[in-house]
C-alpha cells in the first residue's frame, strides 16, 4: 500500500478519492452541471458529460416517484 507524506494529516472526505479527484457517483444532475461549469480540464469535462448522459433516465424516475398524486 502506498503511503503519502500527508496521509496522516489528510481529512477523510467521501466525495474525494485518495488522490484528491472528485467522485462523480454520488452527485445529482444539478450538482454535475455546476461542476461542469467550473471545470477547466477537457478530460474532466468529458467524464462529467458522460455521467450526466447516464443520469436522466434515473433522475426522471426519481422525480416521478416524488410527485404527489391527488
């Protein structure tokens, strides 16, 4: 296992990987859109766009389940 110099001082954050990159899995579509606007790296933007493309079907089902019926 690799041990870094600052590993002892690093705070645990579930939204970041060990190397400091953002985990895209737990973010919803609006959060991904905000992250896409802030991102400047083409490789990172491509990953975010791919995650947004995968999300709409799941997001639409969740919104239908949350709407109250009368």
